[in-house]
C-alpha cells in the first residue's frame, strides 16, 4: 500500500492557527499521514513566480510511489490552476485535488501579483491530477455562487456548495471540518459543512452541471 502525502496550499494571508488547514494538518499527522503545509513566498503579498517555484519544489519532494492529495484554499487554488496549465509532461501528478473557495477569475487585489486572472483549462487540470473537485460557500464576496458554477463548468469538475460557508475560512468558522478530513483520508464526497449538514452538489456532464 502506497504512503499518503497531503500537500496543503494556503491562500492570500496564509493559514492562521485556527484555519482548517492547520486543523487538518494536525489531524492527519496524528494518523501518521505525511503533511506539507509550506509557506509559499510572502502570504500577504503573493507573487505568482515565487509561489510556483516553492510549490514545484515541494511537489518534487513527494516520493514517486506516494498517494498525493492536494487541498488548496483561496489564492492557493489559483496557484494550482497556474501550475496545472504550465507543467511539463513528466511533472508529479496528484491523485486528488480539492480547490476550496478560489476567487472568481475577475477578482483583483493590489497585493496579489500575477495570480489573477488564472488559467481555466480543463485539459491541463486533468493532466495535473486524477480527480479534481471544487467547493465554495454561499455568501463568499470573492466567489459568488453563479461564478462558482461557471468555473466548475469550464473546468469540467464537480462542485459542492456549502450553505452560509462564505470564504470557508477562519472568519466563517472553518477551523475543524470533519468532512474535509474524511475527503483527505478516503476521498469521501460530497463535502459537507462543518456541522455535517448536506451540501448542494452539481455533477459535471458535457455542456452543463447537473444538480444531484
């Protein structure tokens, strides 16, 4: 049985002590899972080239026979999409990727350099990972629900919408998130909210997303 290696990609501002990425890293480590939550450049002033360089060094360090699981939040999801669009043919390929609350493609911030807009390329995404899933919250000022649906359709991935999830960050109450732990360990879907309540899921079929 191959070793599991979980790579957590933080977003704009990093992952503070109460963020779900920190909680998830601790939960996985307690279970003997190797976890990488590296700082990718300056979290408060992210630059695309700096973040890509660190991300690819971390990916190069993953054992060739490991099961690679990636969970990226916010601008970290945008970074993964840039990575997917520019990887070479022999690059490390993830088994599963979760993109959590990426900003909408039209989102901009003066302290974020080069990450926006990010590539929306379904073919590249499939080359970068076996399975990719998108999860977003209602009330997210950086990713309205209609934008989340459009993005999932363009990327040809399944989408989970978490009611009242907002940016799915510390401010929205997403420290402990049992459903995400189950996904990381077992690939369990759909992603539920932090209380275990059902989410709205849309499954990609050609030319549309079908609610299930």
